[in-house]
C-alpha cells in the first residue's frame, strides 16, 4: 500500500493556488503572495497603481492617473481643443492652442481671425463690417453696415393676353430714383387687370479693401450670393378702411441665377424676375408692394494641417420696396353733381378778347391719391371737314401747347401766338394719373376789323333796279334799304369762328383710350360757348339812321335797330321828300369784339318824266366819222329834277317789223356848269347838255336788193330820267338809197404788184369798206401757153402770192370780189416776170441756188441731207433737221431746218451787254449747259465740229441754244477737194485761229473731240464776256506764240470761279489733259440740282 502525504497550508491557498508544501502555496500566473491572495496584473500597474483584480484591473491613485495600467495621467479640468494630458495636471497642447488646459486657441484655421487683425496670436480684432467671436464663427458674419448696394431697381406691371397672340395690352413701368434707399417708393396707378409682374434690378458688393491673408487662409471671395423678389398685397377692409388686411403675404420669387456662397458674383449682379401668372384681383385702394432683395456673402478657404476647408461667410440683405397703390377714381368737382356749385372748375375772365387770356380754376379734389398736377391743353379750332357747320379740334390728340402747373396753382395768363378760336382743356390729374377734363372756349382776335364789300353795295330796294337801286320813282311808298353782304369781318367769316363748337370727345380704339369733357364741364356760359353765334358775315348787330342830304353828311345820333329779321340785313322807314330830293342813309355794323364800321348811301327821288321831245334832226352821210358810212340823230331833251339817264333807240323794218338795231346811249353830261343856251343843272347838282347825239351806222339798215326800193326804217326813241321815268317819240327814215354804203358792192382799191420774181409775184391791195359780207375774192388770168387759171383768195386778205409763173413772161389778171350772189366790177392788172438769176450764194450747210443748179450741186446737197438724216441724229441742242425735198425739178433737192427766232448767239450776247441782270446771269449758265449737252451728243456720235464758236450757235425764242455749222466736208474731205494734208483746200485759209486748239492751227487733219473741248472753253469765254472777240488786243497771227508761252485769257467779268476753272481745264496744251464733254456736262448739271422742279434744266439724250 502506497502512502501519500498532502501538504497543508493554513490559511489555505486562494485564487486557484495549491499548497505545494506546508504553508506554502503555489500560485497561478495572475496571483502571488504566501496564500495567493495578491492579484498580479499583466501588464503591471504603473505610476503607483495597485492590481485589484487579476489579470488587468489596476487601482490607480485617485485623481492622478487612470487607465487599465494607470498609465494615463489625469488633468483636471480636461485638456481642451485636442490638447494631451502628459502628467497629472499638465496638458501638452496642439500647435495652435495654449493655456494650462489648451483652452486658448491661437489665430488659425479653427479660430480664423479673417478678415481681421490677430495682434498677439491670440487676440482678434475683426475688420470693419465683420463680426464673430469664437471658433469658426470668428469674423464670419458681415454686420448690418456691410450690406449690398442695389444700383438699379425697375419694375413693371403688365396686362398680357393669356391666349391667342399673347399680346401685351398695356403696362406700367417704374424706375426707382433711389434704388439703394430703404425708403419705400410709393407709386399710384389708375389701371387694373394686371396679370404679369416683372422686376429688374442690379446689385453689387465690393469690400472696403483687399484684406491681407494670414498663413492659414488660402484665399477668399466676397460678392452677391443671392437675389429674389417678394410680393405683398394689402386690401382695404370694408369694415375699417383705415385698417388694410393682407391678401398676399410675402410670396418669394428667386432669381434665375443664384451664385451661392461658394461662387459669389464679384461684379454687377443682374436679376430679371417675373411673376408670369399673377392672378390677384386689384381693386380701388389696394397696395401691392414689390421688394427686390440682394444678399451678399462669400467664403474663406482655410488651410488645416492636412487639407483645406471652405468656410462660407454669413451675409447681409439689402432690400428696395416699391409700393403700387391703386386709385381708379377720377378727380371730382362739385359741378359734376346736380347740386348748387359756386366754385369755378375752369373759366376765363373774357372769352372774347383782344388782350391776354386770364384763366382761373378751383374746387378740385381727389380723396384717395390726391391732386397731382394741373395741365392746360391749347387747341386751335378749325372747321371740321366732316361737319362743315362746326368748329373742332382737328387733331384731338395733338394740342398746340401743354402748360403744366403744380397742384397749388389756381390761375394762369396766356397770350396766344396768333388770332383765332381756341379751345382750352384743363386736365386735372391725380397722383395715380386719373384725369378729369374741363373746357373753356376763347375767341382771341387782335387784328380783324369790319370792312365793306363794294361788290355788294348798300342799295335802296324800293328804288328801280335799272338805276342800281339809287332812284325811287314814287314819293309815297316806304323807303327800303338793304346792305346784304356789304359789311363783313373777313377773318371771323372765312374761318367760321362764330360757328357752333363740337363737344370734345376722343376715342382711340387701337389704344383703347377715351378722352372726353363731361357735359357739366363743357363751356356753357359767357359770350363764346358751344352754341354758334348768329351773325351776318361776322357781324352780330346792325343799326341805321338817315337825314336829308342838304342837312349834312354826318349821321345823327338817333341810331335805330332794324325791325326786320337780323339776317335779312334790311330796314324800311318813311321820310317826307319831293321830286329831286335825296336822302343820306347810314348803317352801322358791330362785330362780337366791339369793332364798328359805318357806311353811307344816297337815295334819290323823282316821279315825273323828262320833257316831251320836239323835232329830231337826222343828218345823212356825215364826214370824218369813226364809221365808214354813218349818219347822225340829234335828240334835244331835259329833266331838271333828276337829269337824263339815257336814250334807248330801236331801228325796225317798216315792211316786216324786223329789228335792225337796238341799243342805249347814256345822258350827255358835262363835268362843268353849262351856259343856259347849251344845258342845265338838275337838283342833284349834275350838269347836262340839252342835245344828245346818236351816231347811226348806215349799214344797220341794209336790206335785200329785192326789198330795197320799197323799204322804210322806223326809229323809236325812249328817253329816261335817272329815276327811269320815260318819254317816247318815233321817227321814220325814208329814201334808203341816199345813204352811203347801201346797195354798194365795191372791189379793192390800189391793186398793184408789190414784188416781182422770176416765177411768182406778190399782189397787194386796199380792202374797201362795205356794208355787205364778202364771200370770196377770185384772181384769174392766162398763162404763156394760153391756159386760163383761177385762184381763190381769202375774203379778208389784203395780199396774195401768185406762184408757179414762168420767167420773163407777161400776165393779164382779173380781180373780182363776190358778195353772195352779187359781184363787184372786175379790176384788171398786167405785169411781167423777171429773168431767173444764177446761183446767189453758198453756206456751210447748204447752197442757195436758182432752179437751174448743176448736178454737182445736187449731189452735194444730197450728201448733206444724208449726213444729217443718218449720222447727226436728234438732240434738243443741235439744230433740228426737219426734213428734205428731193424731187423738186425746179429747185432741186433742199433741206428744211429748224427756225431759230433770236438768231446767232454772239449777236444776242452783244445786245445784252448793257442790260445784264441776275436773270441774264442765269440765262448764260443755261446756255452754257445746253451747248455742252449738244457737244456731248456729237462726241457720242464720233463727230467733230471743228469750228465751234458763238457765231455757230443759234438761239430759239426761249433762248435754247442750237449748234450748227458742221457738215460732212468737215468730217471727211473728199476727192479733188483734198490737199496733201487731207484737208479741204480752203481749210488752211479758213481756220478760225482764235477758237482752234493749238494742235489744229496748221491743219484740221488731227482734230478730235478734245479739239472741240478747247473751242468750248473759248465759247464759254465769249458767253461771259458778252460776245467780245477772244484774245482782245491780240492779232490772230500772234495767238499761237501767245499760247505756246503759257498765256491764257483772263477770267471774264461775269464768269464765276466754277466756269473759269472749266475754261482753264479746256485750255490744257495736251489734249489728253482736257476734260470730256460728258465730264463737263455732269459737273455743270450738278449746279442745277438745287432746283429739281425747274424743267428748264432737264434734257433728253438720244444717242
């Protein structure tokens, strides 16, 4: 048996230890001690800590260390801001913190002093405009003094169609005058139905300075970060109008471009924002406030130990508010109500005046927005073309003037620019632009007057019409006078200034605009109102008075008002009078301005006839009368009351009663008193002869040849006095055959041959007077070969050209005048034609030859005709080739050219020299232009004139120049007429040296249009020197040397610099340096552009 011994430990081993020997315990790894009662910590406890629980629970010294091993010192209070406790009560701080507990941050990314100044690395002073005390909030907030600036703020309310074309119907736009002010702009509106709101504003924020960056700030940016619009609508409370309620509260609308804090706008921030569907009802009294808002801000980028952090600034807001206040009611005046009203809405002190117009107005009110201003619109009234009876403002929308006054104004004085009828409209405008109108009418006239019209004289209608209403031939009837249309104020009448005036009403359908003066505020008082003023040619009142002429020529003071209708312009009255009396009648006309005009007329009275007629002498066939065949009647008569007005006479056939002649001769008056043996003086003081003479044309009593022997003529005489009371007498004229001219059929007298040619004569005669109508004249004769011929001559002609006769031949003529079926006795005449002459002369264009021209002459003329017909062409300034006769066997071919009445230009110029005036100067310029145009035509036809000079220019009666003097021989010398130089043989002796270009002085062979340009310059010199010979004082043979030495003619007295410059250009020595006619035509033509309506300067070109 085995025996075991067990060690006993007392006290026993603990914590899993065992007793390995008496009172000795073998402990586990986590305990130690005699009895394994002491725990062992692994790792071991540090810093005086004791192991309280194995294997890792240490009991540390209180308040000194902590941790599983008591390895962590304790700092009380704790270390801040990331600081580390390195020993009991001692902190190790991060680099950017200091203090016992690292509680004090240095200026760094976690406590940035930016923008600001960190003077001792700890204390921070933020820059002006920034605030913030601790941590990341330090200097982060922009303060209230550091706000954005709103640089512009505009807004508009509009009404835009929601369907269709979406047309904008109207808008109200405002532009704030103080966009950066917090003051609310108050705006009054009179329109409603706005459904579209727009705001447009700009803002900016610029820091006061550029801030210095500390080492922990990488960069920063400040600017505008946000923009928006706010709308608020307040309405009037029906229960308490003074307490508006909110209908729309702070509705915000963001701008489309929102930069944000990380990308602020550093320049000018622009925002245009709209509320496109505004749908609130806008009523009278509403307030709609629109506010634009701009927010500033930005960021600072902070550098940490390992990276960067973007830190946003906290910005400020700037606002600008515009309050739209709505007033839909017009200003009011008590005259608009049907109640008594004493205040004056609008009036003038005098509405018909010759002086300045004085306006007054008062009593206007506007409850909501108040009166804003007064305006007076001035219109000039004219007759309405659509209503000729009424005056109106022709352009209702366009006053002549608008005068604006402050709301405190109550009067104004205005002197119109010219006389006339004016409409003045007072426009009373409240602050919301609602308008009410009042109107006053004024007739302003400082210059018109009443005049009399001699074509409508004052007359006595009770007098005889045939006396021009001056003589009344009864003493019992009333005296009636008329002055119809005699007085007039032409200015008032022609402009119809007293006509009715149309009420002012204007409607523009396109703009939906209505403007009218209410009926109660139209002009209804004073002298000039809407109603027309009854007038006769501008006169509104007539008065009359009268007295006998022997009582004087000044009107008495007892003016009377006609009882007749005013517009009849007549009056009737009675007055005691006798035969031969006269009455002065005065009429006074008065117009609405108080102008007066007095005129007088005379009325004469006589109811007795002239004295009876006695014997009437009839003197036949008097000599030295103004008539070829005449007699004379002497009528002795008188009327001592009114004188003799005249005598009516009538010659009639005794057989048939046919009237030969009836007429009237006036009374035989004298300007001076007459002896009693010759005449008398009537009661009016006029002098009359007793005898009145009637010159009788015997031809009045012509009768047919068949009735001649049995015919007598009855003469009836009626003598009238000036009151047209008459006396009559008859007389018979017998023996008509004794009267000269009766039954006489005469032929011509003094028939003779005026001019004799080889093939014609001109006959001339004196036409004999006759009482009968000539029907024709016949000339008959016998030709050389025995053939008879008959020619008819115009019945009134005094000459006749008898052509187609043969030379050296005797002719016998018979000359007979026919009077219907009666003929004069023939008159005979014998004459002898002369011998046909040889060729007379020749010109540059055509020869003047006898009928026996040679064949060479005929060929030359045909060449000239062909040249003009085919090459020259038509132009207004080239002598017109009208045609040619090619088959005349007697004369041969000849040309018919235009006739120019004035003749050669050089002759006309010399005639004008001493009578030149401004009109002559213009004529010279027109002639220059016409010649230049004509030469351009030749130039374009490749024709060279070679002899252009003033003598080769003709003038028509209208002074239009016509160039001539050129012909085919000048264009191309032919046959035997050429010399060795190719010129015609006479060229060298006939070269017009003073007009010819230097290159052509020896020969015309090399002439070109530029040679004609030289000559044109000389023609200009001739024109402006009035036809003087060129190079005065210089002989033709010296001209070439004169030119070679560089001399040119001086400027003529009447030429301006423009034309003398053209002359000098034409006289360039080298042809290529001279201008063309086209260039000169254009240059001269430009001088006439100032009068394009003058057709004289327009020509047609035919090339």
